[in-house]
């Protein structure tokens, strides 16, 4: 079989890094199954004018939702029982879950961990191949820079055999910034938190805070 | 019904047209809605049919609003008003021989014209020949050849401009 040209390979890899998020896939599946359009309406200029009754309904719905949100925003200070401090581990889990759901485009697409390490030249730590994560890791797809609690971190993305995506985040561990997280080097078990429907596991390994995220099954 | 792989394939085609992920999703969603309303759902060439809907939808919605600039007159006339450019065959060879790494291509992607991006998609992802692309885009072969020629020059120019930066990265 003839070898593919470098340009063709680059185009394929660049485009294959553009993947629909889990939410988008679910929305499109729902659309195909039921024909239900749960997408927010397009701006006035983006649709032809013959659908106007349906669009008017969408706009009314959007206006009602906006009023509701405004009302909640105004009433929130009155209804809220006062500031509560969310544990740092939960804050991290929520941040990571949000980031995992977004599935932002990869900055480097590769199955080679060494290439990922070479790419992260701006980090002040060396990304590791986690002993905890490796056994359940799927195929490495690539990586991108991200941040956890404002600290620059590495995000690696894997695909499991069933097509589900996993994200692995690594950042230099600072207990003051991230709180006390289980240290697997000392025999502790990773902390598992569910946030936004995502299973998030946190642990400290080789002096790095490592966080994995995958959709709950 | 399209599975995830096909949906992503169509999404990547949308992205090759829009060069914007949010616009690509909107385009795909609208095209699927149209396809579901059509009588072609059982078609064995559903992917190709939806791709045509996507292309027409993109042209209707986006280019008429001039959110994306029209291609230059030079691009339109490059093939000589539908006339064939006198160039030898093996027309995709210049692309086959072009060397560019993934990171440079990602940088360059936003600088490519809509037609260049679509050409690359059809060639690299769908594996189309020059004649198939010509039929798909309803574009004279000569125009495509001129486009390939300019695309190759653009890639070379981009790489030349980025050479010092790449060398600095390697030094660092």
C-alpha cells in the first residue's frame, strides 16, 4: 500500500482533531431520533424568513428564559443562605468536568507521549505516564495546554475502545493551592468526585496533581 | 441514522467550510434538520446527500450574509472563465509532494480560502480524485489545477515565513 503524503496526513490529523462534544453528539442523536430541535434559535439573519411562526415561538421561549434568569439573578442574593466554602477538591473537580465537557480542540494531535512531552515546553514540570491512569487509559489522541485553579496545566486526551473520551490533567502539586489530595505514592486511593455527570478522579503522583475525567457510565 | 463516526465526518466537512467550530456545528445541525425533512433518508448515499445539503446551506446562509468574504476575482478567473488550463495531468501530484507538519497546517488553516480548505478536505479525507472534486464542486478542472498551484505556493510561503520561529523553538 502506498504511503500517504505528509500534507494528506497533516490535513487528516488536523480535521480529525475537530470532534463533536458529547453534548453535541447527544443533541444530534436526539434530533435524528425524534426530530426534536432543542438547539437555541439562530439569530434573525441566519434563517430564511418562511419559518417565522416557529422562530417567533423560539424567540418567545428565549425571552421567557432570559426573564427567568434575570429574576433568579436579582433574587439570588436574597434567597441565598450566605457564602459557603466549597472544598478545593470539589472546585477542582467542577473545573475539570467543565473543561472535559467542552472538549476544546487539541493543540497537538499524536499518539506518541514523547511528542506530547516535547510539545509542553512551557510547563515547569514534566508530564508523567501515570501508573494509576495507564492501565485504564485508551489510545492517546493528543494534548493541549489548560489551567487548573489558574495554574498552567497539561491536558491529555485519550479514546477508549468504546469511543468514549477520557481527559487527563497534570499540574505541579501545591497543597496550598489545591488542598490536601490523596497521595498514591503513600498508598492512598484516588479521590473520586462526580461533577456535571462526569466522573473525576484526583490524586497526587510523583509530586504532580493528576486528575482524570470521563463520562459516567 | 448517522452514527457518531459519520456525524464527526460531516462535522469535519462543515469545519472545512466554516473554519469555525461553533458555525460548523450550527451548519451540521441545520443540514440534518433539512435531511430529516427530506425524502432521502433511506438513500444509500446519505452522507453524500447531506454533504450537498451542507454545501448549499453554507452558500445560502453564510456567503449571502457576507460573513465570509467572497473569493477574489483572481480565483474566479484563474481557470480562464471555465476554459481548461494547459497543464499536464497527475494534477494532484503537487499536493502529494508537499511537506508540512500538523502544527504548521493548523496555523495555516485559518489563512486558507474556503475553496482551498474544501479542496483539501475532499482530497485528504474523502480521497477524491481531481475529476471527482471537479464534479463535486461543479468547478472546471483547470480552475482546480490553478487552485492547487496557488495552494502549494501559499504553503511554501507560510513555511518560509515560519522557518525562523521553528528554528528558535528548536534552539529553545
